């Protein structure tokens, strides 16, 4: 899996409101952990993601400013949670 493999399909991949997408990175942005939910949504095995930069699974339309917020939280040793409405 490489950074250039992210190609939007305009096909929604729904998942349960009880599913939680979990990934962890080191301070250099390399993926150290992914759960089954993110593997399913990314259509990739854990082994394809571990050690790679997190942006290999970033949708190209995701604003970079979101990642600035994420890194601020990570550096402050805080977690990010998104709750469904």
C-alpha cells in the first residue's frame, strides 16, 4: 500500500455506530497500530499499514488543517474522539 493508492470511489463504506476507528502513530507519523474497523474501511491488511505514514489512508479531500489539530493533541498526549450525532 503506498501513498498514491488512495483513490476515492464515490462509494460509501458504512459502518455501525458501535464501531470505533482506531489507529496509532509514533511522533514521526508512522502507523504503529490499526484495528479491524480501519482495516476493513481502508480495504487493507494491518501488515500493509504498520510502519507506513498515516497519510496512506487519508482521503485526498481531508483538509490538512485537521491534521495540524490532530498533531497538537498527540503532542499534548491527548486523544481525539469523534462521536456520532
